[in-house]
C-alpha cells in the first residue's frame, strides 16, 4: 500500500525580536505538523483518535504498524531535525523518505558573521564557542539573531544621532502612549544587513527574508554508504528549485536509446583500437567490453568521446568539478566509462553502478640492474672464513707430513725384495699439502694411510670438507636467488623510509585524494601516509607527481622513480613492457572499486547495477 505525504509549506517571518516558522503537512489519512519550537507527529485514524508522538518514535510506530513498508513514501518537513535523527529515520523505515529542512550556515569568521568595525558588537556575543553552537536548537538560533539584529539597529540609531528618547513605560497601566520612534526603528531594522547564525538577514518591504534556504534530502543507495541520505535539491526565494525531484524510470529497458559516453584513455580499461580509414575512432579494453555487454543486453546504443582535460574528475576550490565528473554534472554526457573509482566525494554529485572490479594501489618502479662481479664466487662466505680455510690447508698438510715421517722411522721390519711396500703418503711436504687440497675439493687421492693417527686426521679433514662444501653450495644458491630479487622497495612503509628514490602519482586524481585523506588525517596512527603525502604534495604536486598515468609510467621506466597508481593499470604496464624493465610492488588493500558513473538521479543506475 502506498502512502505519499504531500507537504505544503507556509513561512512567515515578522516582528523586530522574534522569528517564527510554522510548517504543516496534510494528507487524506495522516497529518504531520512541525514547528521550530516543538517536534511532534500527529496521526488521525478513521475513529478520529489523535495520537501525538515525537518524530523518531512516530516512525518506529509506523514501522510496527506496517506503514513504513518498502512501498511507502514519507515526507518530513522539520527545521529541528538533525543529521543523527535523519539517519535513524532512514535506517528504521523500509520505504523511501524525503526530508525538507532549512539550511543554517554557521560562519566561523566573526567579522563576516557580525559585520562590525571591531567595536560595534561585543565579541562574546558575536563569537560564541563552536561546541555550544552545535547544541543550539533552531529557536535559539532565531532568538540569537533577533537580539543581534535589534542591537545592531540600536547602534545604528545612536551612530546616526537619530535616537528618539522615550518615556518610561508603566506596566500597571492598561494603555500606554505609543513610542514616537517606533516606525523609525522598524525602518532601520528592515534596512539592516547582517549575518547571524541563521545566515544573512536582509528583509524586503513585506518583511520577508530572501536569503532563507531549504534543502531537500532523499534516500539513496550507494556503493560506499549503502542506504544513505543524499541532497536532492535546494530551494530559495530568488533562484527557486536547484536540482531535480523527479524519479525517472525505464519500464521497457533501453531499447532504441542512444546515450553519450565520455571516456579517458587508460590501459587496459580503455584503449584506441585499429581504425578503418574514414571510420569513427573505435575503442577497446576491459571497460569497453563491459559497456558493450550492457549495450547488448539492454539494447541501447552509445556515442563515445574523450574528455578534453584528460582528468577523471576532482572538485576545484570554487566548488565545480573537472574531468569526466564535470561532464556528467554539466549534463554533457550520460555515462562515464574508464578506470574511474567510486569515492564518497564523487557519489555526492553523481551516481555509480555497482562495482565491476576491485581497486587497490600499486607501486611501479624500474627493476634493479644486474651487477656483474667476477668475485661473486666468493660471496657465500665471509672473507674471514676464506682466510681460515686457506690457512687450514697447509696446517693440516704439515701435520700429515710430520705424522708420516714419524710412522716411517718406527718401521721395524723392512719389506723383502720380492714384497711390494704398501703405498703411503709421500714423504715430501708439498705432496702432503696437495693431498689435503684434493680432499678439500672432493677429488680424493690414491694413497693408503695405514697409521691410526693419520686416519684420524684425514677422517676429520674429510668431515670438515663435507660440511664446508655443503654450506657453500646452499649459500651460493641463496645468494644467486636473492641477487635476482634485490629490490628494497616492497611496501608503502619501505617507500616512506627511504630518501634516494623519488615517487609520486597523478595530480587531481582519486589516488592523489586518497593519499591526501590518509596523510592529513590526525587520527591516523601510522606515519607512513603522512610521509608519503609530504613528498607527493611537494610544491602542490608539481615536483614529483605527474599530469597523466602515461607520463608516470614513462618516468618509472627511465628511473629512478616510483609511480603510485591503480594496481590493474600498473600490472598491465609491467606485463606488456617490451624490455621487461619495470616491476610492480605493494600490497595495499582498499574497499573501493571501479564503476560506471552517470548523472545524479539517472534512470540507468538500477538497470546497470542489476545486470
């Protein structure tokens, strides 16, 4: 069952000291009434029983009575409703919601707020603590501005020397003589132009304030926030409605519809295909494949063009957007297709389809050059180890030579002429050292060692040789493997701790804003991103950051430079590199993803997300 609440707003602003705003919402079955001083919701049933309850309690009762089902649409008109209460309403109800409330800018600059000449109004009155301002109700804001306006009028009268003295009033008398300066004071108030907590106060002849603004909020579904509230439009008496409240729906798909698509070249998402002479430029890539699949399923056609400034889209200081996001906001394009990431800032101004690919940031840098060293054969062991081995060979050789001479001198029975003497270690010193060296390089020898002492020494030497050779082989294999993977930059932490390698990203991009948000966040405990952002943003990003991804890839290939960009893009660049001179590092985890951007309130969002 569908419940639609149509709101009729009547605003009256009068008197010199107070301002009262009354808003009434009327329907055939339910009446919702709100004022600036109280917030209540009144429901009338068929039995004429009136039930009054607070705003948040009212929606909870509506949920319990199945009046806030997914087919319902609630409209709330209330100046007092806060952001917290709005979120409670949105998450409590299943249906759609539209909230209308007044906008109250809280100016932090006291000179702009009070418009005084350093002495006109007390600084305590003009500059209250911001924390206190956050807890003020709307009625308190109006009362503050009323006193501010009256004090400003009194000061102007005194400054112009046009003050009308007045007789003291007697509250006991039933009637008093009107003040002669009343009309003059009222005229001074109407001609005043000051800025208070409710905004600029500049009254017309009929007593109305043209600077009063209302914002219209509605429920939305986004990739980042899920079910959330988004500003649909704003309204003021001068410009009228700024935005669209229409909900466009497509009942029969997109058969016969031609949409304009803006894109940006980014390998491997969007690339230029080989074109036939005289034919329009054709594109290929992962994003184009997704777009072609949607066009085939939904039955639409598209015209595609490249964005002129070669940017994805970021918000400028004046509040406007550039790049593909700016094309959508200015309604020059219906869709934006490329390696465009879904961010909360972009979701505030455009709509996105569901993500079709996850997103993370990688580090692209040049591979370290292989260093050829003729002495790398000795790298597995330290120099001291080689010195000990070199000294051990002659020492063991001398020991064997001495033991052999001692064994020869003790021989009692020399062999007979018909009997061959057993082969033994040579009596010369150089022969003994040669045998020890042959055992060390695992070549062995033909001598027969008959002495027990010689056998103990040679057996110990063979065991030592076995251990040394095995250790050398293992260390050599590890050394050769590590030398091919010799790269000290593996993570963002490694990149932030070194000073030799420059690094950056694309200016005015989602990655640039990502490092800015992480690096300037005071709650971020890890100083890694603060150090990264300090280098990336040096000289407003012109020292180390680049203007386009292709420039960053070329700079990384020339080196020494590390390019921080989308993982999918830098991995594709490394895989398709002709000389295989670049590699990808980094293990960042992000909850973002790639999506198709479209105009705010686009009727294609749900169709694209469902497919």
